[in-house]
């Protein structure tokens, strides 16, 4: 059999990184949610916030573990599969990853121990603080990794000598032109995705008449979050698109399925781009609308794919379709948020079963949108791995095709088995729901308590025993 | 500057690897000793001693790999392809073992699958780390390619030699020793008693493995023979193996006398001495036998920028790591847990 080693290496990276991104995105969101719940609990003392925080922390633990182990793989894969990439851009990109490890990974991983196991062992304030630190750590991690990724799209602050990139100005490197947009877009996506999951879980409970008070709290928080953040994401995404148009016009042309730069840009609702014939088949399009969005002019023009030599065009089909999936989901989530907010405001949210039912199924949408968005931006960057510096085809390691095939097979087998079990367990935790037997510890003033897990465990057992399971 | 920087970074990477080997060493060791536990309660107790720490411990591995890329991209770009299969298998093994920590609790009461993955993943990861160590020490086939400089030029199984297999077994035994002395310190009753019985046997096995590696490397590689047995080097270096033997004796005595803290830290010192010995053998090569620390160094601007981060963050990281170990100090008693 004849495999193209570059294609296998790319498939492997696409596979491992796609699996990975789902978990950190979720972890960024849930850690922030848990921290929020604990802060509200610390302020109000309402038990349900503590109960919910404990519940979501369990799910966070499983998701975080999967994020960690799949992330370690990536930090080594740059070297195993993409050693030329590591060498050519290492001087610039590697220190950003180094800072991610130093400022975020250790912070998250260490305080995670307190967050997961310190409920009854450390004073309440320290536990709440740890949850906040973990949430901050995940955001710092996002900062560095998106900075590194953005630099690959819009490199700045460097020079190339003998084919190797050397840093000139670290501020320009870190805050490269596409970074602020990408960072805002991805972090918002992570928080939005999690809010959507929380909404679905809450609605699932409400439909089953379980955990009434807790479920309503989740739904209210999620609906509020989605109603604000989903429209905001549309604006951020639009700005990100304009930034991409400026720096990577070929990517935008692929996103729009726009071939001829002499024509105004139509908003293609559906089409099958035909790279051989350089046109779209079965095109259903609103004329001029995309041009209006992208240039804010009725007669706006952007470069079409034909304006780029064939060897500098990204693969059009994946970019084109993934972009449509992402935008469609974005619109759906805006509708979900606004409809929920409207019903809430009218006071009929809990009785509107069609809404609860529909909302209980939306949980995967955020993840699909995130994956689609990454396909748009990463495939859209092709044929470059670092835009204008190194082509993907030249970035590989000198390893045998056999090694690549073996490792790809192992990754597919292991990931499919381990991570599907992980998702199954998350689902199982969700089915179990918040534990009504858990009593929140006294807030504040606990700093002098002797640190004894056993004592608290006994207290929890006594207090939880006779109480009827609520909900 | 261009002379000191790579050296400073050599120390940073060495520190990260040493931290990793010690910290993840004992928690991988728990996994290696998992099959010897009698029942689920004992396994719960064993796992609970490391549950709050394992994530932080494993982060040192990311710093080791990431740091190598940051400071020595050319070495990273040669070592990773050369040790491709052991690295990939190690990562997969770490996946199985890492998720076992969480999955095992959620899977209650059907934990058996995740007991196997935890033990198997730990053993395999440790073994692969030994293969990587052995593969590096015995040398990597590097050739200079036109326009792009030195590249890995060997085959997919170059690392697979009797020597690297010996290193693999040695690392498994060494981690098990760290795990046993950790359990001796952090648990009570049956688990502690068993680890006290296991530790001396493991100690003896580790000494044998270290002795074999110490004999094998100078006999097989002239460069290492010259390093240790030429004058005046020998005059300075001869105490190192003797100190190692002395430490091993103290560990053994400590275990005999029912000490808890001493044997664990003694085992760590033993590890560090082994690490020092290997470093002495291979210096100044980062990728023996061709690429030195200076050959592989990143641009000075990159090493300085990342070095500033290390200088600021290392003390902070050590600080909160100590905090967490202190918060979860004391023994995990039978039947008691954090979950």
C-alpha cells in the first residue's frame, strides 16, 4: 500500500488535536461556572449553589483529566511528527508554549488537587479561592496557546535567517495581529458551549421532574448567559472575519466560496464548490450580501480564489462547509438564548415544555461549532503551517511511514475507546445529578477548624442519612 | 552569554526532569505496585495517597518536553523522531493511567477495568521512559542534511537494544521503590506493612540495575570510559558510586528500623545520584554522540525570554506545590478517602 506520509501525519494531528480541544474548551467553561457558583454561594450562603458547584466539579474532574492526558500528547507530537516545524519556528513559538506550562499548567494542576479533594479538608475561603485560581489558570492557558496559534496565522515580530525564524520583538509576537480576535472568539466559544451544556442538563432534569430548585437555577443562569454571549459571539466572529480578510484573504475567499474577484461577493447559503472548474455548483446565494458584510459597501469587492495561484489556495470544500456549520449553529444558539430569555421574562419558561424539550437536545452544538471553527481557520491556513514561513509539506519529521501508520492506528483505537468511555461516564454523572445529601459547610470563619476529613465525612453521613432525597 | 545560556538551560531541563522523575516516579510506582494489593479498599487507599498530586506531578513531564523544545529545538527535533515509538506508547500509556484516576471513582462498583489500566498504564509508561533514557544514552544516528542541518537518520527501531530494555526494567523497579517507600510513609496497616516488605527487595533490584548500567555504559562506549576512568576525572568521581551504596544502606537500615520519612527521601537521593552519574557520562552531549548543548541551543533571545519566565515562575510553582503537599499531609488511613 502506498500512503502519503504527509497526509497521515496531518490526519494524526487533526485527529488528536480535535479530540483534545473539546475537553479544554469544556474545562475552561465549567471551571469558570464552578468558580461563579462558589462565589455566589460565598456571598449568599444559598445551599443550592454549593450543591451545584460540587456536582459540576465532578464532571469537571473527568473532563479535565481527559484534557490533560490528550494535551500532553500534543506537546510531544510537535517533535515526533513535525520536527522541521519545531526547528523552523521553535525559537518563536516554543517559548509561548513554555510560558503556558509555567504560568497555567502548574497552576491549574496543583490547585485542582485542592478543588477536587479539599471540600472538607481546607477552609471554605481557600477552597473557593482554589476554584477561582483553576478557572483563571484555564484562561491563562488559553491566552498562550491562542497566541502561539495566532502567530502561525499572522506571524509578526520576527525575521527569517537561513530558513529559521528568529524573534525580534516579543510583544509583537505575543500580540500578533489575529491574536486578540482569536482569543476573544475562542474563549467566548468555550463559555458559550458550557452554558449550552448546563442549559441542556437543567432542562433534562426539569422534564423529568428532578432536582427542581437546582435545575431551575441552572436553566436561569444558562439562559441569561446564552442570551448575552451568543449575540456577542456573532459580533466578535464578524470582527475576527474582517481581520482574517486583511491578513489571509485566501481563507476568506474559501469560506465564502468566492472565485471571481471581479464580482461582488454573494452570500452563498448552499453550494458545492468545484475546485477543478473554479466555480460553485448548485449555488443558492444572496447576491452582494457577503460583500456588504465584509467591506460594509454595497459594491464591495474582495479577492477571489482565482486571484491566488493554485498552490496557494486552501482546500475549499472543508473550509466552506465548516464555516456554514459554525455560523448556522451560532444563529441557532442566538435563537435559543433569546427565546429562553423571552419566556423567562414572560414568566412561562417552566411551563413551556416544547422549549425545555428542544433545549435539552442542544448540548452538542457548541462543541460542533468549535470544531467547525477550527477546521475553518486551520484548513484555511493551508498550504502553510506557519503562514508565509513554512509549508505543511515541508514541516514533517524524518520518520518512516510505518511508524506514522502504527501511531495513527493506536491513537484512533485508544482515543475512541478511552474518550467515549469518558463521555459515557460524564453522562452517567449527569444522570445521577447533584447529591441532595451534601450539606454545605459553614461559610467563612472556618479557617481555624481542625483539618479533618474523617470528622466531616461523619457529619455528612449523619446529616445526610435521615433526610429524604429531595427533588 | 552564548556560552552560559545553554548551560543554564541545561540545568533547568535537568531540574525539570529530576522533579518529574521524583514526583511522578512515586505515583507511577503506586500504579506499578497496584497488582499486589489485596482488595479494593487497599487500592483505594493507595490511590488516595497520590490523587490530589498526580496532575501537578505529571505537568513536569510537559515542562521537560516543552522545555527541551524551548531551549534546544534542534535536540527536540532529533530526539522525538528517533525515539518515536517509545514516546508515543508512553503517551498512550499515560492516557490510560491518567483517566483511571477519575474513571475508577465514577465506575464504582465496577472498578476492575480501571485497576488494570492504572497498573498497566503505569508499568508501560515507566518502561517506555526507561527505553527513552537508554535510547538516548546509547546514542542517536544523526546526519547533516544539505540546507537544513543535522537530522535524525536512523531507523524506527534503533532504540530497541538489550541496553535500553535493561534501562526500561531499571526505571520500572526504581519507580516501584519510590512508590513503596511513599506508601510506607503515607499509609498505615496492611498497605504500609506490605510496602515495607516490598521495599528492601526492590532496593536490591534497583542496585543491581544501577550497577549493570554503570558497568555497561563505560565498557560499551569509549567516551564514557574516558570520562570516568581517565585522570584526573577518576580522582573526583570515584566517591559517587560509594555514596550511592552508602545511601542505599541507609535506606535499608531505615526500613529495618521502621522509619517512614527517611527511606522515601533516601530513595530520592539514590535516584538523583543515578541521574548525576548519567549526566556526567553524557555531558556535554545533549544528543550523544554528536549534538552538544551549544549545538542544539535556541536563539539567545528565545532562551533569555523563556528563562525570565522560569526565574519568576519556578519559585512560585515550588511554593504552591509545597502548599498542596502540606495541605494533604499526614497518612491516608485505611477506609478513609477524599472522595
